């Protein structure tokens, strides 16, 4: 039924639970899997002397989150692709889902940033509202 699944991760507990659901569905449906993480935008800081240091730190932190997801998936022998992007997480998830032709997005109910969720609406809410395909939210 599902041919292409996008799983968002931010390294949170709910994201790890979402990854477990994703792994099982990918195995069941023999679907293509894209694991996506977006680090906070730093291009606004271009020109500041700390720009390179901040960018390196955010990319390294993002790679660490992706590597944890890879370790979880490699144990189950699931074939997958990873996407590490700069920018708002909801937009990154939606862009990857659209560009890859995803027919399911899986995301954790809560991420790492509780204050941002209160002020702007959670990433999962934005994805549910704007996705062109079904979204599975894992608690």
C-alpha cells in the first residue's frame, strides 16, 4: 500500500518511537524510506564573524541526530536514504515528501522545542495541516 515513506526526526523520544513504527511499516510494505532532519536556519546570520562556527555546530548536531537514526535502522536491515536540510522542520518535511512522492509521513507527536510549539504551533500540526498525503503522528 505504501511505496514511499518520509520519517522526520529531531532526536526526541517521540521521534525515536516514530522511527520504530516507520521501520516496521517499511518492512511490511517494502517501501522506500527517507529520514529527514532540518537544523535551524543560519543563513540569516551570514556576515557575522561567528557564522562559520554556528553553521558547523548546527550541521554537526544534525549529523549526530541522523547517525542515531541510521544506527536504529541498520540493525533491522531496512534500506533508507537520509536528508539533512537547513530551515524550518515542517517545511523541510513537506518539501521532501513532495519531491520524493511520499504517500505517508511519520512524525513524533512532540519534538525537542516545547516553547516554539506553544508560540508557533507544533511541527506535527503544521505537517498535518499542509501535507498532501496521510500523516501518522506517534506518541
